[in-house]
C-alpha cells in the first residue's frame, strides 16, 4: 500500500492486479474503505457519526458523486452510524447480513463478549449501556446470508460472511488478493490479529480459516493497520493449538 496525495489529503491506497483501487478514506475511530474500478464505487463501512465530515470531505476530494453499494461489515455504530447519510448523499444501496438487519432498523446493538480479561470486565460493567447504543435506523436494501457476488458491477469481488465478532459480520474479497475484513481481525497491535471483542470466539477463528482459503495476501481491518497473510496464519495456528 502507498500513501497517495489526493488534492491536499493523503490517503493510504492499494491497487490490485485488475487495477482496482482501495483507498482508506477515513481512519480515525474506524477505518472506512472505498473500492473503485473507476466506473464503479463501493464503500465499506462508514465510521461513527462524528467522523462524517471527514469522510464526506475526503470523498469530495476524490470527485465521488455516486456510490453503487455500501457494504456494512457489521451493524455496530462505529462502523455503520453514517449509513443513512451515505445512502442519501450518494445513492448507495446498503448491503448488510440478514442477521444484522434488525439492528439496522433501530433495535440497538448486539454486544459482543470480551476476548481478554480487560474487555470482559468492560462488557460486564457497561454491557447494558452498550446494548442501547444503536445506529440511526437505516434498513438494508440487500440482505445477504451467503456469498454475494459483486461481478454484476464489473468487479472481480464478492462479499463473504465472516461471523464471530458479530453474528452477521462480513468481509469484502477483492481480486482474490485483498480482503476488507471489518472486525474479523484487529490491526492495532503488532503481535496479534485477535479483536478485543467477539460474540463467538470459535466462529471468529473459523472465519480466519475462511479468509485464508480465499488466497488473499493482505487483510484490511476496521481498526488499525493492514495485516499480512503470514500474520493471520500465525494467529490462526496459535488459536487452533489452544482451542
């Protein structure tokens, strides 16, 4: 990946074998990625409400006026809070997993469990408060529960269910090279790919296996920096040994 100056804004950018560009268009609380073939645009996640101005500014700097699809890796507010804004502003169809649909309709939030002692304590003490923190209601236009092919847009890409962090977590696999994975992986710590929260840790590990089966060499998480195939393989092997 390279940092490409677009206007006065530098954005981390990756280019795949077919010339698709993946740009990290927001990276404060949560990463937001734009997948573009030039003719078609797909946004992956939206960040929380307070990240909207930065996201809109960066999309404007790229000359983006239309987004074909908004893919939500899951319905937590730090990934999906601006879904309605993206839909209204750019005409995007919202793709979400069927298991997350009710949360996008205003039901609150499915609170994942902690995967370490600290995050388990956090969930235990403020879990009920977190459960009430939903997104601005924005019902999904396309509800998926299996692989969703994006080739009708002329893109060699697909949406892959990768549950674990939440029941309906999904990833976007691009050109069989790069996967945009939401919170299936965590990119903040150099020594680990394990997200600090997961509704089902065993399913998270299984989803790591599914991501490795795609053949992708790079994984772009919702928080932090990219993870390599070798890093995911090491994390997967370590957890499988301990499970």
